[in-house]
C-alpha cells in the first residue's frame, strides 16, 4: 500500500533494518505486557499521529483505501475474514477456519456464528460476498480493485462499462445493475450464512494474505442503503457509533480527531483498552512538540530529535522494521523521462549514502531495491543501470550518469543540456524533511547535469493522488500489504496494473512477473521475480533510494502496544495491549 500519508513517510523518519521480523527496542521502558492493569474506566489510549491529508485520513471506505495511514485506523471497525499477525502471517479472524481445494483455486471460509455490527445487524457470508463484489463493481470505480482481480471473472466484470442502478433503495443503488449477481453465485458463493467460497483464476501463493486487504473487509450494507455509496462513511460516528470489529467509531470530526470505543458486540476476545482517541496532525514537528508538553500517549518525532526521543523520561523508544521502500516515480509518458537514458542518468546521479546522512541523519540504509531486504526473493546481487552492485550502488556514479545525459542531449537537445525539457520534481507540502530531500536531490542532479533546468514544486498529497499520471517526476513510497514480491512488483509495475500510473512498460518483465504470480514452485517463482526486478532496474522503471523504518515513543503507562513490520498495529495486539495502573 502507498506510504504517502503514513506517519513514517511524510515525517521523513527513515531508518532501515532489513529483516522480516519486527524489531522493538526501548529506552526508559518496555513494550511487553507487564504491570497491573488500570481499571476499565481508565483504559483510554491517546495516540498522536501525523500525515499529509490536512490532519485527517483520506477515506474510511474499505473499497477505496490505499494508504497505510487509513488502513491502520479503519481495520479497527471493519470485520476481516483474514488478518495478519505481527510477523505478517495470515490468520483466520471473522472466519473461524478455512480450507483450500487441492487445485489451489477455491478458498472456503467457515465464519464465526453470531457476528453482528454494533447496531445489531448481522455480519455473515452475504456481508463479505457483497463487499468483495462491490470493490470490483465498475460503477464503484475502486482505485484499489486490483487486489481482487485474481478472483475468477473479476477482470472482465471490473472492466465493464458502468450501467448504474439509480432506482433501487437498497445498498446496491449506484452500483452496476448486475451487481447483485455479478460474481456472487459464480466465483463468490454463499452456500449458507456461515459459509463463503471464493474461486480464483489461477493458484496464487499470496492470495490468503492478500485477502487481509480492505477490499475484502465487510462493509455495513444497512448504512450504505440509507446514505448511498459515497456519503455513508460520513455517518459512521452518528449516535453511539458503528463498528463490526474490535471497536466502533464514535467520533470523526474531520478536524484532527478520531475516537474509537470498544465494541461490546465483537464476537471474539475483546480489547482491554476501551477508548482509543487519536489526534491527527499535519506536521510531525507540531505532533512532537505536543507530546513533549504532555499531550497524548504516543508520538512520532523528527529525525533530528532521535537522541531526545531515546532518552525521554517516562517513555519507551520503539523502532519497527518496515517492509517498505521510498522511491522516486518517473513518468515514462512525459519527456525527458520517456527516454531510458534520462531515467537511468537521474538514478545513477543520486548519492543514496549521502542522503542517508544529510537527510535522515544517519538513520537510513540506502538501497536500489524494490523487493526490499527481508522479503522473500530479496536479491543481494541486484545491479544498477551501470552494472554496479552491492555498496557501489549506494553512491553516485556521476561519470556514467553524465555519459547517458550527454548522449541524450546530443540526440534530443542539440548537444546542450540547457535546451533539454525542463524537469519539475514534486515533493509533499508541509514536510520539512521532504523539502530537504528535494533540495539535496536537486543539488546532486545539478552537479551531474550542469545547465539542465531542474526545479522543485511542493504539492498537496491529495492533489497529487489525482494527478499522478500527469506529474513528470516526484516522490512516492510503498509498504507491504503482505510479504511477497508480487505486492512490490506485479502490483506496481506490470503494464496494466492500476498502480502503474507512470506508464511503465517492460514486456519481458511482465512475462516473468505474471508467470511468477501463478508458479507453485516457490524457489522458481522467486527467481523469476528477481529477473523481473533486474529488468525493471535496467529500464528505469523506478528510482528506489531507501528502505524505511518507523520510530516512535510510547508512554510507559501503555503496555504491549506497537506497530508491526507492515506499519499497522496488528489486531491481536489491540486485543492484549492495555493501560497500566
């Protein structure tokens, strides 16, 4: 999922530890569950959190969620058949058990009995069938329907021309007229209220983990029927609030405050913490200042404040290994990045090691990888466009970068870089770290390509989302939805992928990725992904520069709460964390 509005990325808290397992360290406290619990009425947790969506989340609709920041909050209220543990292993959640057919195509889920939303409405197999089908509906136009496309028949259905039903009064109003039966009864089958079967086109080793994504979560049909496909989330916190998971949403003022209250209707082990009251900030500096003044129970901090964070009295310092990557997106459809020489020149001119020092204050390990260290298929022998590998890829190869740029200029700009198409690099507004990164990159490029007109432009993230395909050059980031190379390669860079918004087209890589997606031989498929990643590097599909890690501080009064390596708080963690007496 995109990192654009995560606390980690916009704040620029970039540290790398390349392992799948989560690393937690503490100063002045411990994150384990120790200490006597406070009374139930004192079980109130107040996390502080910062992002770029004007101090808010982008959406609470699971069928549209594409940012980790939103995912982390929304998972608290929506039921999921499958969820992920701290180490990103899929486990049954709303499903009490499941089995997979011998051909690897049909997944049958047996649901917990008696599940219901906090308003008393039942949660059953039809809830999930409706939700999964809705995420694929051409009239719903989900920006993240890709996660559901390997369901049998999904690609054809999702690609249909929208023929909206505007006459009905139920939860299908506004969706395609065939939505009630599009895939339901075919590849999404409800055999009874507690049994759901989902059939996919071809075996996929990652599918069960993929089902933890929000496009598979249950949504409240009763609320959608009442308020419509686009307005229903505005009413989640009406009255006593609504939820179908551990919590219900009881406040969302769209001005920086989210409040979750323990859901008495939750079917499993109920959380100990009764209220989770988020304060959302536009900027990490303000968030950190408030925390140091005594506001809130957890906070991120600017990288310049690392020493203070580690020694802050009364707080635990935590760092969590992130299976994520920060990279630059280059638009193949726009000059000069329609030329592979320019794409590779701008990548080779970057001194990733210097950025780790000057921007991240030594708290980053540079990388050129998209399949980051800690994921299956990580390739330590991956080469950059100059044929360098290992440590040599972390420093600038100015000679080769200059050679490629001059060759391009000779063909396209009369041999004069100043006559080449001007370049505008976009960075996220409201982040001092993003601005600093942009300035350091600009200096490195101007050193390598004297005379080329390279300017910087701040842009609001919400605007950038809608204009990715029109932007020439800019920052982006990605975090693991599940620990598989498919999530970092096919999902992002295959020609027809929804997330491929920069017109990347490497046919040979596509062939390898699509073959690996359905290859049952794990060793062979990982090798195919490695070959595909190398082809993407050779062709300048992206410019990766570091693999981040999230750091934060948590009050010593909070026991057992932390982020996983996907930068979410795993649902089992919410069940056991508590406030100390």
